[in-house]
C-alpha cells in the first residue's frame, strides 16, 4: 500500500511552453539514482497520481522532477498550475530498477532517452557511482526540436569534469545545433551514432539503459536484441535495461 507524504513546491522553472521542472521539499524514504516515485493531486473531486523519475541525486535535500504538460492530461494540467508554496503529495517509497546498482559490470554504458525520459539519467550522473563502474559513459537524448534540449548547463559541466563522458543529442524535426538528426533506432541501424562517437561500431561489452516514450523504448530494445545484445535480468546478466511507467 502506498504511503504518501506532503510536499511543498520550492521552485518552478519553465524551459519551453510545455516542458518544466518542479522542485519539492518532502520527507521521502532514501532512494537510488534512476528510480521513480509518484506525485498526486486532487483535481475536481478525484485524486490523480502518476509516476515521475527523480532528477536530483539521492543526497540532495530538495526533490526535482522534469515534466511535460500534456494537452488533456489528467494530472499535468494541475501540475502546470503549481506555484512556489503549493502543496503536492509524494509517494514516500521509490520504485524501479533503472539504476547503476542493478546494471552489470561492462566497459561502456549508453543511457538512451527521449523527452523527459532523460530525468533519471541526470540523477545517475549527479550521484557519481557511474564514473566508478564504467570506462565510457554516453548520454543520448532524443527530442523533436533544439529548444527541447534542456539541462544544458548541467550536462556541459559534466562533460568538462569527466573525460569518459560524452553527450549526444538527437533532433528529429529540424537541423540540430549539436549532435545528429534522426530517430535513435535509425541512427543505430545506419551506424551513424557509432561513427559520430569515433567508432566503427558500438562496444560489444556495453550496457544500454533506455527510458522515455514507450514506443521508442520498445523499438530500441528490439533493435539492440537483433544486434546481439540481450535483456538484462538479475538471474541472467545481459545488456539492456528499460524503464516504462506509463
């Protein structure tokens, strides 16, 4: 049974007309970077809850969530109206296995995301365990437009701090200011991602963590399996971990 705590909004930041971040002060249980919890509000006469990944590192005292306002969304319409000082309920216990603790030991890690699915990977970067476990770390973020590439100051700082880290944005609907144009499955299939990273092919000794749009998650996972990578399970270590909570 879910256990809820009351939280207070401490900051709201709109990146674009539809993408925004909220920061929340709430006394939640300890969690691992990459996990998600649930946010809930009463809208009208109904209590509505949805799952969202933590963007902040577990050690940070203020919780952070990266959201998109969905037209007609039952909860996001309410979330979009939140202001500093507003109340919101947060599920105390986190869930999910898209964590460094659950990932097998491999040479390279590819964190593949679309839209707000980049959130858990930002938490993983900030947490720090990833730098000790993998020799190469690549964050791939797929969006429609260049303006959807958020958290750039954070990401650029980590590129400067850690030589093993590479950031690769993918833009699907216009020419990219940085990175490549096209869908992630297309750019894996035609080897453009590997070539952009200076390789003839993706590392065979790699682990892939995938989060974002359910279609992207499924299609990318299936594609990687055709290339010889296997789904990761606790009882059978593999190469692919995914998160789908909507």
